[in-house]
């Protein structure tokens, strides 16, 4: 146990919980700060930071500190407690002098509050319990696990056989899934971003549940497709691969830097039929009635992806959840105008809450009688082992 690595974990947690940085950005900044660290060092820092984020409230309770308002000394206390809980390792360092293993073990036996034991804020724990009365406990347990690394084969440039052959030759363990025909689950910790196969666009990193969204559109080649909340473009690129560069894809987002990243990713992936534009009232009006297919992968609470973003539990607030539901409905009402009569629209979220999912579709249809629900899919983290997603395919009826 090298102190410099533990210090790096503490410093990263300081960025997350005191300076309110996002965990992925804080970890990325820390790892870039010392290029001499090897792959094991980097894995140690990233994995322990994410795990402590995941169990933040529970570790705080075992450490007898107020995890909602921590000092740097509190973070050291929590990190030392974590190493004891996970490894039964007590390091003889001055920073850990106040840690009492007997007190930790006593608290492990006596803390019974399920919100604390499962490391969720009370309000969020109660919200999930209320909205998912029959499955909340299983879902929460699953969301506290580490996210698997999943590849999506880019069928413009490669095949499933080619990618699995490459992994086998490199002696990388992997599994396949019948439900996700282009997905390869990598079963060991490895940095794939430096691989020439990734840099040349043979595959993308994309969770298996996310890979279900683009095929759910049931695209026909040569169509006009609008991805109206494209973000950095993971699903946009998947649409491009399914279309095999036929037709036209319009990728919209409110953040220009995300669209700039999408352009770079599209070039790497060999997707040449994407046009990007900043989402605005003017742009929406320009495309009214033009899209054969419309994807609305709307902003949401992100509760379905807590495995990979565990710090979101502590950054998410009640007010934001209500505001985002209003945003979701506004997007559906306004952006749906871009769909042709007879066209297909998919509404999708990476949330597990019915109030962001089924209820939003029902609310939309109450005021849009020219839309009919064709199919909906609920992807449960507990049942799938991957991220939680919801998607609904609606058709806009033709005018007689």
C-alpha cells in the first residue's frame, strides 16, 4: 500500500466532495497529474475512489463523521475506515491515528437503517422505494455494484468475429450476449482507449443497455433520422452504423462541445452522414415534419447509470428531479413536431423511475391524440446486470 496512491485517492475525493467536481473528471485530472503511474496504480486510484463514492454515506456512518460536510481530515478518516472494511487493513500512519477498528465493527453490527446501509440519501431512497414498491431493494443492491465494461462492435468497420478474435489473441477474457448482438463484455480491468483498434474506430465503449436504444427505432436505410438530444453521440454513431451511412442523420444538442466531440468520434468511426446543429427553437422549426425517425434520449435523473456514476447519488437534489421532469415533457411536446406523419419516435431515459418514463409518455399522449404507443421496453439493472433504461416507441398517425 503506497502512501502516494492513497494520497491521490484522498485528493480526488476532496475534489468530488469538497470542491464539487464530477467523479469522472476528478479522477481523470488526478491520473493525468502523474504520467509515471502504471496501469495497476491507476486502477487502484480509480477503483477505490469510485467505491468510496458508492458507499460514501455508509462509510461516513462507520467513521462517525458527517459525510455531508466533510473536511480533509474527515476524508482521511473515511478512507482509512474503507481500507479496514474492505481489506481489514489498518495502516500505521498519522492520518489514521483516530480510527478504531473495534468501533467500526460495532457500528457494522448495529446500523440497521437501510438507507444508510445501502448508502443512499433518505429522499432518494424513499423515492425509489415509493416508485418501485416491488423491486426497489433488488434494484438498489444492483446499482451499488461496479459497472461492467462493454464494447459495441462498429459494424461499419468491423465484425463481432474480428473483435472477439483480437481479444482472444490478446488473452482478454470476454462474454457475449444473445440480447445484445453487437456487445462484448470485457471481464477484466484494462484500458482500451489506447488500443489502435479503438483509435481506428473498430469498436466503441457503450453499455449493453444503451446499445438497445438505436435498434429500438427499427430504422430503414435511406431515412432521415433526427437524434435531438445527441450529447457526445454514442447512440448517434450506433444509428449511423445501423444505417450503414445511408440516409441522413441530424444530431442536435444544447452543448456545442458535445457536438464537437461527436464530429471527432464520427470521423474515427467512419460515419459520414451526420449533420450537427445546436438545438434551438429556430432549428426545431426548420425541421418540422421532416424526420422519418426521431430519437429523444432526454436529460434525466440518471438513476439507471449509478453503477458508473456513483457520485450522482450525492449531487442529485429533489428540486432537480422535479425540474428535469418538466424539461422532459417540454422536449417531447416541442421536438415531436419534427416527426413526419407516419414516422416513429423513441422516447428514452437512463432512469428507473416510472415518473420519468411511463408517466411522461402517458402525459404526452393525453395532449397529442395523433400519437399512438407501439411498444415500450423497461431495462432493469437487477434483471439485466447492465444499466437501467426505458424506451417507448410511438408512431405519429397519418392525416386522412
